[in-house]
């Protein structure tokens, strides 16, 4: 993604570039772009869990506008729809107890 100043980029140094691993749409379940908690965990959580159980430090950085769903993605709604933190925690504790992550 590239961001330009209001007047457009005068030169390459005026262009701000950034990347992201994933961006999700979870506002409307009927939307074809909707990302479920399972999908978010499949894309991100499994990578974090596998790295952590292999001895690496891990981090998930949730960034976005107020009200965009960061807390929902990280914590979930309830026990029937957990977010990344409960799912990763269960995997870590399961692994510590000798189960599969």
C-alpha cells in the first residue's frame, strides 16, 4: 500500500509505503469477504502457536480504527466464539500438558 501527500508525490521520498500480513472484514456475516474467528486463527493463530511451542517469542499486533473489531478478533465474543488469545492460550496449555498444540 502506498500513501501520497495531499498534492500527490513530488518524488519517491514523498511516498510512504507499508505492508501488512492480513486484513479482515468481519462486519457482516453475509458478506463474501467475512472472516470468521476460525479463519483468523487459521491464518494467524496457528503460526503464532507453532512458533511459541518451538521456543520463539511471538506477537500479534492488532491495529485499526476505533470500533473496527480489534478486541473482538483478539478476545472473541463468548466461549462459543473465542478469539485469538483464548485459542492460542488453549493451544499453549494443551502443549504444556503433553497434547498437540
